[in-house]
C-alpha cells in the first residue's frame, strides 16, 4: 500500500497529507464512496455538518472493516450553530452521526464576521472545551483570514492546528498560507483543482502530457510539494485511484514554477470571500 506522508501539527498529532473529501457527495452514496477510498488506501476522511453525510462516513469506515484508530476523521461546525450552547449540541450530533466517540479534528467551518456580532472567539473557546474533553483530538479553523487568525491569537490560548482554505493554482492564497507557516498553522487546501477549472489550462495539460500523468495528478502533486494537506473528492473509483497515485513522481523545478505562475491573486478566487460570507443553511 502507498505510504502517504503525514504532517505533524502544532499539538503533536499527525495528519495524513492526502485524504478523501466528501463535499457534495449525496448522503446515500457516501458510505460506498468512503469504503472505496479506504479500500484503495486512504486513511483520512474530511466531512462537515453542512454536508449532511457524517452518518455515511461512519458507515463507510465500519463497512471497510478498518479499526477506527487507523482513520483520521475531520468534521466542521455548521454555520448556524456558532453560539456556545448551539455548538455543543451540534458537536454532540456529529459524534452521534459518525457513531464514534471522538473526531480527530474539528473545525469552525467559516468565521462569519458579519454575523453573531462578529464573535467567533466564544465559538473557538467552545471548541477548546471539546479538545479538553478528548472528544476532539485536535481543533482548527476553516476559511479564516489573517485578521481572524490574529484575533484568536490575541484573545485565546489555543493556536489552530490547521486552517482549511481555498487554494489552487489560480488562487494561491499566499498571504494566509504565509501567516499559517509563521505561526505553526498547517494549510489544508479545499477546491485543490478549482472545481476542475484548472484542468484544461494549457500549462497543466502540457506538463501532464510530458510526464504521462493526468492534469489532476499534476495539480494535486503541486499541492503536495508545497506542503498543503489535500482531500480531493470523487465518486468514480478510477478517479479516486488516480487521486491517490501521487507519490511515484515529482514535478521538476521548472514545471513546479510554471504551475505556481498561474496564480491570479484575488481574481482567481472561485469560492466566497470569508470577510463577507454569511450563509446559514435552512
């Protein structure tokens, strides 16, 4: 089985650098997709309360017959439950849905600075409770900008172990990544292939053809070499396999630089801006 590198987080725990994401996988298809990924060799699953498929993640792990301790599970707090008591109830539901007594990593999904009177600090302090209880082995954030991270540093005692943010060749998000690197916060890249938008880029396709890999493999390998933690998602078995096959090749310096050169700055962002995003699901 392919040996996926692990990254040591600032609390001393370790996370597989490559995982399997279940965003937008329908709840009734999640267990099968997770089992397929685990059968291939993945040992890191990324879900969220808003995805509504945590139950399927737990079922897929049990169906694969893999011991819970061998699988790294991340989930994230639903945007509608930032107030401390709501966060506690939501976390209880996550634990219940997964069918396990802990998660390896729990994140605040979005900072939502225009909601809840701008208070994501009390939410973070509630996650600190989950970590102290041992029900979340590690805690982190998602979609936090530099100012949001700095506020946590100024007002709380725990540095997030990760910040899960939009990162891909068209949007390198280097300012946030640099802050994380300086403060020991690992970067997880969501939408690592820009929802497929980068796969037809001539630079990517040229490199893929020259080294005999798929465009997606080129982009995902670029992330790996940058030190990003990634979790591409698919329900197609061959794509799940292809996305796992990233460790038998490397991008040369010129090819790596060519992919990095595709960055468009803020114009390359395809997801919401965390400074203004205020979505709460019904």
